[in-house]
């Protein structure tokens, strides 16, 4: 189903997820796999750990941008403290989830 939204309000939420004007949202009975994408600063709290954290964050943002208009659902913002821990609860095709490193994914159900 396509969400009917006006051009003056190009983004709304559907089941708590941000959706864009005209974005396809799967019917409730036909939902995609749910997962939690998780990144954390890890041990050390040094410049190398921070660089890895920032690269992983950018990887997730690039991934969401690539898959957002293909029926996937993502929150507007990540959860967690965001300084050393962030996670996103997402619904996406298995093909999309397979693009992410396995260490960043956990099964989800909400």
C-alpha cells in the first residue's frame, strides 16, 4: 500500500518508523524479517575504537539510505546512549540484511 501524504508533510510514521512520501509499506500480514543493528565502541575507548565506531555508524546510515525506498522500515533515529552504543530496530528483506556484517545483527521481534 502507498501512504497518502501531502507534499507539505513529506515524512510521517508507520508503526513507529519514518516513511517518505509515496514509500511502499508492506501489508501487516506480509512483514519482512525484523532485526536489530547494533554498534558499540568496544574495548579500549581509544582513537582506533572511535574510528571503527564512526565507520560502522556511517555504514548503517548508507545502508538505510540505499534500502529505505525498497519497502524497508527504519526508525528516524537510533536508540542507545549514542556516544558508545547505538542500535536500530529495522524491518528489511533478507537480501538487505545480508549486506551488513553478521556481527552487527541480532534477530528482532517487536
